[in-house]
């Protein structure tokens, strides 16, 4: 059974950077489409970055997604953070028929 576990969240001041990690077990990340989502209180879940099985990456401005094959982990680098980036961040590894979700990690941007 595949599992994902996010880490790296926390408090950060406006303008700061943060890198989230998503460690996979029981599945090989490069065989899945890997996406990062976030959800703020009262808001819908929002896609912020994704990387295909072929390695094509896309993300919203200021954010960068990557995968470390050796560590079987994905990362989300977030720069120039502002209060609107405050949310719980989730990674998701998916195919057409199956999605694995992590439990999420909270990011709070505040002075």
C-alpha cells in the first residue's frame, strides 16, 4: 500500500522561502503524476504544481516542483511567500484510476 508523507511546513515571514517535502513509501514516485495542492480555510483545494511521469513540470509563479529519484521524494520550493500562501499543502501521486494523498503540512505566512 503506497503512502505519502509531507513535511517542512511551519511559520514563515512574508517574503521568505520554504521547501516542502513529500516522501513516498510503497510506490515509486516517477511512475505517477505528482501534484502539490493547497487548501486554505473556507477555500477550495487549489493545484499549485505538478510534474508528469516524463518529468515535465508546471507550477504557479514563485513555486518550483522537483523529484529526487534516489530519495523517492518530491519537493515544493516556495519563494517570496505572502499571507495568501497560508494554507495546508498536500502532495498527491496519481494515475488515471488511483490517487495517493499525504496528510498535508500547514504553512502559515505571518509577520
